[in-house]
C-alpha cells in the first residue's frame, strides 16, 4: 500500500466527514484560545483554575486540529490519544463543575459538559474517535 | 443601527446554513450559487465590522468590553469565508455540511454580539 506515489497525499485524514471535524475543531481552537488569552490577560486572579483549563483545552484542540490536517499513521494515533484526553477532560471538568461549582467562579469551555458551547466539546471527541476508528479499519482493509 | 445589522446578519447566516444543509441532504457539494450566498453573508459581516469600529471610534462603548466586541466582530467576519474555503477543498456533501455548520456558528456569534453590545 505504501508505495512512493502515495507519499504526497499521506493517507489524508480529512476527506468526507473529516472536513467537518476539522472545521468544528478549528472553531473550538479559536474560541478556547482567544477566550483564555483574554481572561488570563485581564482577570486571571478571579478564577485561575478555570482560565488555565480553558488555555489547556485550547492547546489540545489546536494539536488535534493539526494532526487531523496532517494525516498519516503517527498523527492518527496522536489524534486518538488527544481525543481520549479531551473526552476525559470534558467529563472530569463537567462533573466537577456540577459537584462543586465553587471551584469555578467563572465558566470554562468545559463547564457543565460544554453546555455554553451547544455541547460541542463533549460531542466532538466522541465523533472524532469514531471517525478515526472507522478510518483506521478502512486503512487496514486497503 | 448596530442591533438591526446583527439581526440581519444572523438571519442571513441561518438561511445560508439551511440552504447548504439542503444541498448536503441532497448529496450535493457547494456550487457557484452557494458561494454567492456566502459572499453576501460575508459582506454583511464586513459591513458589521466596519460599522462596529466606526461606532467605537465615535466613542460608544459596548456593554461587555471593547476587546471582546472587536474579537467577536473579527471572528464573525472570518467564519463563513473559512468554511467556504474548506468546502472548496472537499467537493462532496460534507463540504456543504461544513458551510452549514459555519452558518450556525456565525448565528451563535451574532447572538453573543447582541449581548456584548448590550442591545
């Protein structure tokens, strides 16, 4: 399968539904990074934990977007790990904000399972993991 | 003035989303007409950006802060063109879905802009 003429395309991850994932991840990158940058710059003391988490979320989103666009086997594995980490993050922070709201004086992108973002934060990693799995199977078959 | 523009842009974004969603439903990629639609929505967002900056320059203050206001204006201007370029790269119904998602995102941004301006 891995002949030389395959090289320039490098088993693109983004074709079909993948393009939608890249778009939504791109939106989340802009949302999370710009939000945390603004909040850390102006009012970090008010809710350091929440703002740092938003920043971390932004970085994770950025990395996933990059790996999705880049494609290839290594990138696919990396994207998978990051999506799993992201899902774990959303679930942890989501539960945490429900159980103990006082830890978060201000919302993060992951608060209440991403309710403020139409639940996109919790839906994205699930669909991305599904997509990566399906893609891998197709790759094996080829 | 600004609120009316926000409303018009938001409605136009939703119409674009519905239109491209329809194309996706019929298993079609985005076509020239869709790109003209995207251009119209983008021009609206650009007008909004310019009007917003003019209002700021005349000394009006958005309720939730100037920085956030400008950031959202820029975001809503970039939103639909970005989705449009991605649909150029993906010539299938998924390109149409992406533009539809872009329209929805822009509509959400407009709702936020309305709050930020303090309508």
